C-alpha cells in the first residue's frame, strides 16, 4: 500500500509540475498577475497566484487549507468528524471571451491538487430515540445516513487517520478585474481519491467510517475570491 501511495503521489506531483512548467515557461509575454484569497465550500480557503501567459490563457498556483467538521452537517453535538489538511494545486486557465481584457471574463480551467489530511472521528453515546431522529434528518438532507444508528455504545467511539489525497478537476468560472481589484467566482467539478485506494478507516469499536466525497468520490465545490492585480 505504501508503494501504491508513493506512486500515486508521484503521479499527482508530476501532473502539477508539468502544468506549471508548460505555462510559466511562456511568461516572457505575460502582461498581468493576480494574487487572491478564495473561500470554497467544505471549509476550504486558498491563497493563489495567477500569471498570464498570453491574452486568453494563464497559470494558477495555489495553497489550499481545509478545516471542516462533517458533524455540523447533521446538527448533532454528539458527533464530530473533522478534516484538516493542506494541498498544493495547479491549474491552466483558458479565458473564453476574445473581447475582454487580459484575465477577464468567463473561463474554463483543468486542474490538479494533492496533499495531506488529518481525519479525527468522535461519537458520543446517545439514546436510540435521538439516534433515529438524527438518522432520519440526515437521510432527508442528502439521501445517506452518515450518523450510525448504534445504541450499544456505552463510551465514546473514536477513530483517526492521516491520508494523502489528490484530485483532478475542471473549473468553470468568471473573473472580473477593476484596475487593481480582482473578483473570481465559479464551480470546480472534481474526481477525488485517497492514496492506496483506501475507502475509509476503522473505529475503535470495530466499526468502519467511509471517506466523504471530497476525499474519495466526485464533488462540486463553489468558490469566491478577492485579490489584487498588478
């Protein structure tokens, strides 16, 4: 498994490096750059640097920090499942409008990211009535039961794991620049996976907790950012 994780991590690193080399190697004709802070769904924030290659293309390099508690999605004070991590990301942007100025307008951007995440899971014991109510509410919200219905636990159920994860995605977005101020928004459609092909981790009561789709599966993340152009 370690060898698989190493090979997968090497592949993702190579993908990002190739994107950056192919794009930044052409910046002799670059006309504009951006730095920006961006907020994403699922508790992610990023700091990115964008460099134009020509009038309609650019390269973006970002650091993405994650800090999210899945337990808050089901409004349960007895359930906590946190995901904290850091990734690096590279993307190649193609701006679709030929009329807008450099780095303005609608764009599409294939992208790749990889990094390490720390997962911590803790579930406090509650009565079966409370668990049924939470389970029904959880199922109604997303069609899945993320909170296990198990009244046999008499103590906290705990689990944790460090994982290396990666993603390949496609962004569809819009960017507007007013002199020095930059606004950037859109959606990223991504395929996510964990090194070694793992699907989840064991809990100390013998149970199994699956990874959420932002680590293993398909997700759509919305984002909004503000920055400075120079």
